């Protein structure tokens, strides 16, 4: 598990601080809270949240101490964790995240960027007009293309090729990764609370993790996670103009072709093949060895070894038979 | 209404000039013509055009004095305005637009770009390698990211964040707008007259208007209008890799997710939600509070409060029932 | 036919070298082999490959001397050319291509880029921060926008306008071509051999050829060919966010609207109109004067004058009738 070097946590948050910010009464016993996290990643003394019965199985094994939720789920949570009942779950999560990560809403321009100090990177080749933030780490024999921006604290492994006009932020990259030209990786996801005349953004404190031997094509957008991370598994290859939203987790050895889009928080297995322009809805689980035909719209979970096509996607043999 | 600072109008155009360029006979009385405009925006002494019965209702209340059209609509126009009948309406509009806006076909590179003169912008923060054209106006406390290009006469309000590698031209931006990285905003639309071996472009003299509190994600393309403007309403949020063609008018408080595409000249209401990869055909009217499912292809007008999905898009309950 | 200035061929390859690299026995008579090429373009003394019965008609008229193929096609090839039977056709093609073009796998950053030497280009206008590789040729009266990168050996005709933030490599451009902003043209295609934990790339030694009067919009990606070229025919206009994969061949006077995607190796005729977000599968033949509705997914060949819509695409009248 990679520690997040991008968002600095306030280590001094107590239950009483959280209750206060939510406008709730103090409890008898106060307690130091470690972090805010999703149900799956939460460790002891973490606070988490529950907002959909979809995640009931995860709730059952969650180590979270406190769980923010709404009235109707109170009795369900009771059995496993201590519920904190609020009117607006997502807004409360936002407020607590801001408490732990006071700088996390500031997703603007990195003004610490400078030309690379060649002496510090003596086995790295840089193109022209490269800009690096503070504490960027790059492994030996890596190559960084022209006009590329690498923001503070990004880490790149060895033997990587980063192309031209690429923007990397809040991202940790393994070894032998190739990222071609014009992609934007690690910006905040498209998650916010709709609010008439002035939406408000919740913090995105996740990262993008790109594993060894991955290839990412041109003009892609890969958003970082909100609470958990966006992950691209080992040896997965991604074509051009692909959009990967926040919290998506793609397995190993996948092949994702041009203009595919992933809505947020889906989990894709290993050895998954996705044809051009297919779309994967949010919060789905796609198994291993799944084959999704070009142009498909996947709106349901898919078990291992499925072969689907269509909108909505169905068994590919049915699709082709019905459309002969 | 914003006056267009991008395309300078020839203020000395008479009806006789227009008839001459169209190869038509002089009329008895000559008259100074104010401008060329669409039927809706046209004011007294403007010339406009009518090329589809779809716009009959607008014709009825138009203030245009003269209306370019083809023979078959002559009698319809007669009742409201004075028709000028031509063989090729669009080509005639092109010729007249060029007469009023002689520089409007020149959509090439802005060679007046220079590094910002920090003294002139004392409360603005600029990243590295920013290039600004002439007469760019930026409000206080705005931030401009690295490698971003802002062409001549663009106006940006206060408290805005413009990201990195972004290109802005022919655009007027309100306050508290955030534009992330890699978008191209304000280039000419994809409108031209097909012509064997050498198409010819008609002028695009519209702008892009982006209202207060809008957020625009990464690698988007938003084209400016041809005669009217492309408009993004207040507090509308747009995700990544969205394409918005010329003359599209999006209302307030809309949510447009990744890879959505709008063909030209559609009007989208307020509080409209559009799921990933959906496409909206040209010249449609989408009502308020409409919800369009991911992957949909909308090819008809949609009344207020519609909930649709599918290709072509239909009532979402029918779509889901038929596809169970 | 344009000679490829990008990938330098080893002119000294003999049949014995090829058999050796494939792990096959020497033949009695050795022979100098000219090049590796696809069946259609192959000339006498070239080696080619056959991997799908789809290409049987092309095989019949191919001038290739040797054809790499698998056991099951041996008897078919026998009649026209001399088969060389291998277990893995694509891997063998990769090995032979590497033999002929030893530098072709190196698709990384062009480190020869420098600011243009104005004296060498005295009728060309360059924006700021333009970077050119070695031996770039640009015709008179062409304009190159800000921050644009043109890699070594690229050729641009006269009267062209190349926009801002554009990346051109392995591309030959005709006269009066306009390429707007943010596109990536000529990078290697998404072709590789899937291989657990570490895929391997086959060489892409094709180019992108862009003919006279073409217009290409913003944020597009056009990949170069693997063995043959990717071609955009004369006076074809392409909108924004279009993806064109390797080896695609688009005819003349076509109109390709926003967010359309082409999988690899399809051949598109002349005067073809493609609506927004449509997708064209790989290895198809689309005739002349074809009209493909927005959002369509084309998965079969289409004869001349077809008008289709739907996913999968069918006759547009049937589609609209069924979906009334």
C-alpha cells in the first residue's frame, strides 16, 4: 500500500471535532479519530460512511469505528459499527474530509513548478520546457518528453517513457510505464454536491496508481480517487481518448481501446478486453477475462468470462443473433 | 448582452452592397443595413435568413427587416419580413457575413501573443510560459495555469482558475469559473459548405459565453457560434472530453458527464443531467429538469422533466423494461 | 507514392536471415529480400503475411514473393506465392520488421527538437515556443502555431495552417491543409502482442499521409500505420475529438463529425458523411457516398450509397421506422 504523499493529514482530530462540525451533540467519551476512509480500506479508529445498500457486504467486514449514514440505514449499521446519523451523508463526508485534509480542496495550479535541476536527475533525459514541482522522484533511465508538467510529489519509476504535453499530478507510477502525449492524469474527479447557483466540491484525496509495464495512449484523462485511489493494474494497455473517472480500479493485463469511458468507482478484473467507444457505468464489478464489444454500454455487473455486446450490453451471441 | 469584441463590423453596408454581392438587381430605395444576425437576435434594419420550417415560430416574431431564403419559403416570409430569394441560402449568408466582418474568415494563429506584463495584472497569478494576446482582461484574484494561451480580447472575470495547457479564444468568462487542463475553447465551429475538392468555410462571428460558477474539465472542445453565441449557463458543471459544437446553448445548473457530445445549435434547459457518452443531435430543444441516461442518443426534442435513455432515447422506464 | 523518410531500412536482408530469425531451416537457394509489406503494396521480392481469409482476394493478385502464414492457409497461399509457415504469424511479422527496420521500435521522445532556425524558413510564420526536429520541410506561406512540436523528417506543404499545442510525427502533409489545436498525429498505433505481465509492441513503420485541402479539428488522435499508411484523402474535413487508428484509409471529400472513432485498418470511400460519435469497426470496407448516422456502430462492410444508422448500423429507414 502506497502512503499518500499529496495530501497532508491533520493528525489531531477528535470525535468531538467531528460531531461539532456536523452540528451534533458531544458524546460522553471523546476519542482521537485516525482518518476518514471508505468502508473497505478503513482501519480501527477510522470514520467511514454508508450511503447505499449495495455496500452492505463490505459494511459487514469493515473495521471502521464510526459510520456516517442516514436514518434509514441506522439499524443495519448498528450491528457492525457505530452509526452517526446525519441528514446529508455526502455533505457530512465533505466536511469531515476537509477537517482532516484542510488543503485538499485547493486543486489549482502548482506554482512551485521549475525547470528540472539536471544535477539532481543525472540518469534521466528531459525534453525542452519540462516543468517539475517539488519532491518529484524519477527512477533511472526514464525519459520525460517536451512541454510535460509533473507536479509536486509525483513519483515515477525507472525505465519509464513519459511523452510530450502530458500533465501528471497526484500520481505514483511504477517501472517501465509508457505514457504517450497529451494526457491529463491525476486531476480531481467529477464529484460534487449539486447546489443551486453554486455547487460545492468535495475533496479528492485519493491518488492515481499506475503499475509496472502499463501503457497509456494520447489525450486520455484519468482522474484521481476521492477517498480511495484510481488504479491501473500491471501490464494493462490503454489506447487514445479514454476517460477513466475517479476511484476506478482496473486489473492486470487488460486491453482498453480508443474512446472507452469509465464512470466512477467501478472495479474491472484482470485480462479484460474492451472494444472502442464502450462505456462502463459507475459502481459496477466486472469479472476477470471479460470481453466487452465495441460500442457497448455496460450497466450491470458482469461475472468472470462474460462476452458481451450491445446497449445495454448482453451476451454477445444473443446480440449478434438478434441483429443479424 | 455582451457586445462582441472579437470581430470588427464594417458599419457601412447598404442593401445595394448586399444585392450586388448576391448577383441580384438593385432595388429602388437603398438603405443602410445594421448587421447580419439570426432571426431571434435580429433587430430593426438587420438582415437574417430562413432555411427550415422548424424556425417558423421564430420568424413570426423576428424583427429582421430582410430575410435571405429560397423560393419555396417566399410566401411564408412575406407576411413578416421582406424576403430576398436566392438559390443557395447558406452560401449567400456566408457572402454577406464576409461583407460585414471582413476578417472573420481568418481563424488562424494569434501572432500578437506575448508573456503577460505582470505590472498590468497585479492581482493575477500566472504560471510559466503563459501567452496572452492584446486587450485581454482578467478580473482580480484569478489564476492562469502553465503553458496556457489566452488570445486577444478574451475576458475573464474575477476569482477564476484557468488550468494548464488550455487555449482560450473568442470567449467571455464570468466570475468564479474553473477551467481545468487541456481544453480548447472558442475555435470556429465545424460549419462549412461542402464543395468538391475544396470546401469553403463560412465565417463564425459568434463567441463562447461562460457564465458565473461554471466548471469545465479536461481536454474538452467548445466551439464558438457562427452567427449567435455558444453559451454555458451559470453553475453548469462539465466533465472531461466533452464536445460542444457551435451555437449550443446550455442552461443553468446542468451536469454534463464525461465524453458527452452536442451537435450544433441545440438548446438545453436548466437543471439537465446528462450521463457519460450520451450524444445530443443538432437543432434540438431539451427542456428543463431533463435527465438523459449514459450512452443515450437523443434525436428528438424533449419536454421538461423527461427522463430518457437509449438510442434513440426514449422514456427510461420503457428502455429498462424492454431490456431487462 | 511517398517514400518513407522516417524509418531507415536495412537494405541487406536475405531470405536466410529471415528463416534464421524465425527458427526455420535454410533453403537451398538464398535471395535478397527487398522489404516487408502488406499483400496489396508488396512488390516483387518482398515478403508479406496472410492471417485471415478476408484478404484472399488481395492474396490472389499480390506480387509478394514470400508470405508468412499459419499451417491452415498453406494450400491457399501455395497457388499464388511461396508460403513460410510459422506458429505465430504476428510475432513473426514483428521479428522480420525489426530486422528490416532496427530503429522502428524506438517510438520515444525526439531529442533533436530545437527552436526553428528562422533563416532556413524565410516565408514561414512561427508562433512562440515551436520545436522542430531535423530535416523538417515546410512549404511557403505556411503558419505554425504556438507550442507546436514537429518531429524530425515531417513534411508540410505550402499554405498550411498548423494550430497551437499540436504534435506532428511521422506525417506527410499536402498543401492548404489546416490542422487546428491540440491534436496528436503520427504516433504509433495501438497494436501489440498481448503477453502476460509484459506485452510486446510490434513496430509501426507506416506514416500518416494528409492530402491537400484537408481540415483536422482539435484534440484529435490519428495514429500512423503499422506496415501500410494511415491516409486522409483530399478535402476531407474532420471535426474535434475524432480518433483514427492505424492503417485507416479515408477517401476524398468526406465529412467526419465530432467524437467519431475508427478502429484499425478500415477503408472508407469518397464523399462519406459520418455523424457524431459513430464508431467504425476494424478491417471494414465502406463504399463511396455512404451516409452513417450519428451514434451508429458500423460492424459490417457497407456498399456504395448506403444510408445507415443504429448499433449495429442498418438501413436508416428501417432504423427510424422500428424506433418511431
